[in-house]
C-alpha cells in the first residue's frame, strides 16, 4: 500500500499532493512501476543524457534482459475490504522482484476479452456474505461461469480463497473459481488454499509454492540481485505482527440516558505513527479475551494457568492463560473446530453428532468453547493440543471516524458495545466490550491502520455525494465531512442516518447540524425507528425522497453505504433499485444493470459487515 503524500511528508504543496494522491491511488502496479522508471529516466537525462525514458521504463517494468520466463503472469483479485487486494499486490511485488512479467488487476477492471490470452493466472478472492463474490468480482465471476468464457487449455493457474470458517459457505467464491478454471481446461499449478480469518501464514505458504513452481532451478544469484530497483508497495511500519501501542485519549458514551444501546466514541493518540489515513480507511484493533472468561474456562478444564503450551507448529510457547487470553479465539465455534474437537476430546456423543451437518450448523450458533466443554466433557484433553484446533484471535476492523487533515495526531472510532443472551448465558463482544469497559483514558491498546481501497471518496467539488450510514455505519461519513471542512470544499453532500430514538441515539448530532448550517453538509434525512408507531428506516427515507434521489444520481452522484450487511444494506439496495424503476422508468433488469455499472465506475461503494 502506498503512503499518501502530504505537505508534511513530501516537498509538494497541498494542491499538488491532493492531485498526485488522486492519480496514484488509481494506478495499477504496472503503471506505478512504469511511472517510476519514467521519472528516473527523466532525472538521469538531465544529468547524463545517456538513457531515454522509454528505455528505463521498459527495463523497470519488464526486465526483459533478465526475465525468468517468457510466459506472462496475470494476478486478479476480488476484494471487499482490501485484504485480497493487499495479498495480490504482495504476490505481484515478489514476482516482479524475480523479473517475471506481471499484470495485476481487480477483477472488476479486467477486460474479459483478454482472458483467452492468459498464460499463468493467479486468483485471490474473498467470499462475501453467504458465499457471494465481493462487489468488484461479480461481473468477472458471472462471465467466467457463463457461456462466453473461453476454453483455457495450456493455462496454468492457482487460487487463494479468503473467508471465515464460521460461515457455512466458507471460501465459496474461491472454490467456485478453482472448479470453473479446471472445467475450462486450465491446469492447476498449485493447489487451492482456503484461508480463515488469520490468513497470513497460509497465504505466505501459497505464494512460496507458486514461486517455487515458476522459478527456474538454475536461477542465478546475479538475476536475483538485479531487482532492487522495484518498489515494494506493501512495506508498512506497523502491522498485525508489529502493532502500534495507541494511548486512549477519550472514551465517551454517545447515547443518552435510557437508550437501549451503548455506542462509544473513542479517540486514540497517533502522534508518532508516521503514516496518514483517508476517509474510508480502517483502524484494526488486536483484542484480548475477557480475563474472567479465561478463568472460567481454566476452571472447567482444571488446568494450571501457568503451564506452558505451544501456540503454533514453530514451537513458540506461552502460558496457557496467556494463550487463551491473548492468542486463541474462544468465543466462537466453527465447523472445523467441532470436527477437530471430536477427534481430540474422545467424547463418543460429540463424535456421533459432528457427522450431522445440520446439527453442526445449529449447535455453533451463539455458543463458545465453554459451552462445548460443558456439553461434551473431554475424556482426554491436554493444554498442549490447543493450537491444533483453536484458531488465532482475529483482529477487529473499525471504520475511522476522524479526518487526518483535522486530527493528524489522532484516530477516532465509533464502537457499538455488543451484549446479548444465548443458551442461558450472558454473552458479549470480545473487542467492543474490551473497548467499552476496560479501556479508560491513559490505557493503551495494540492497533494498526489499514487502507480500504474499495471505499474511497471523491474530493472534487463537482461530484455530488450521497452517504447512507445508520448506527455506527455513520463513522466514515464523519471522517469525510471533517476532511471536506478542513479542505474548505463546497459541493452537494447528502446524509441518511438512522437509529432507534432521536433523543438518546442521534450519534454526533451537533456535528451534523453544524455542518448543515455551514454548508459542509447540504442535505440530512433522519429515520428514528422507535419514535413512530410504524418503524421507519433509512430505506423508507430514500423512497420518500425518490425524485430528488434520482436527480442526484442522474447528475453523477457517488453513492456510499456503510453498516449492517444482513438487513440494512440489502434493504437499501432494494430501495435504490425501486427509485430507478419508478423515476427512471427502468425495468428490474435495467435497474440492476445501472447499479452494476455504478459499482464498476466506483460510483456505488459499500463497506458492510
């Protein structure tokens, strides 16, 4: 990922930095490398007059003089939150370093007519929702599974799938791509790898196998060392393995007394982080399990908390208490976990039950490791085998609710505290309750920034912007409007916000109202579902404003949706669809085609979860 230019970290003024950022973020790897070579050549031509821009650019891009292969490699990614894109860029970086000819592209930007020319094809894709391809992969997925897909004899390929094992259709999109490419006659170079939430090690192993297969056994040391001119786009200061310790500055409950909800506004100190962020980007928090929950689990198993246990195949060890609190996920069950537990527990009833897929699906819902231990007492279960069936505690991502321009030394997030009851026990969200109850001002938490390339806002004043964000989904829109205010931008902006009650749940109320008065926000529509006899949601407000909404779309508005995927995002999509049918006199098929084109043009972007 490329660090954004600013007046702080570059010799450019604010206007130049803004223009360059807008250009760079839309460039492919090839284009960035070509541009790097072009600029290098220009600089050299001023001092030496010995090389032309085209010669240097061609050398940097293709490395034809030392190319490892005459075959061309295509790396395609389908990404919703940026994970698949980041891995695709990392693979492309590594291959370019080794002098391979590489084309990198999002599936939504890839010209399907070029598929018949592909030689080596590597696909990295997440799975969205219930087995669906991410938005920027839908059109390619449909093409590949349609009648127009070409035969691919002679093509070598491999697929890396990203997913969440707690979903029934785990990594389904990657599985679809893998099976379809085989059906079309392509040859699998490396077996498909399916990644759970903690994907780093699996992805790294997959890339290593690809490079082993592609690289010539006689690759000379000279060829390897001629690649240091290639910039690495994934070089980051902080990451999951090297997080930043951010101090909590403020932790405020945004809801009024009597609210059914608790939403926290949390401000973190980022003074020396050394990297900026944009509206739409995320803060990734590395959480820990509640100590009380860990102690309950240790008591259930009658384990000594100070017993040292391995946490991976590499031999790294922690005490069992540290492992359960900081390293392993213990609050969610998955199908692979139950199947592995059946092997390890020696419990006959569990072994019989896991044969039934419907039973697994029903049992994992709302239960955790404590439930599993209580319901199916292990006959033989030692702490040393924990790492063989528990997955790592996954980080949590929160949309940033502040603007770097307004708060260069801070990051703000908006977090809804999750509490519920299931199976006769009180339950709570791992990270949200840690932040809500145990992170007071002055304490620190492990975090890092993550770019979200598929949720980017326009900063030209000519593009109208419609933002739909009920509940905590409003966070990135606060970031965006803060940035517009700091940059003194004019133009049309329209926010749809929804919650339960006006008096207790109007998150950031005074800020929206101030921006409305100042003209930073042009239009505000509110839906408070529990204040009326008939529940009113944001999709109903869209339908009420049908005519105006359609006029904004006709005038080139960019549309952003953030929040709950299961219900809100689907209902909002249907409402927009109906606006197009009603106001645009479109058929259902034409309306969907229109929305698909908007997605491809990056005028319809969603950050849903």
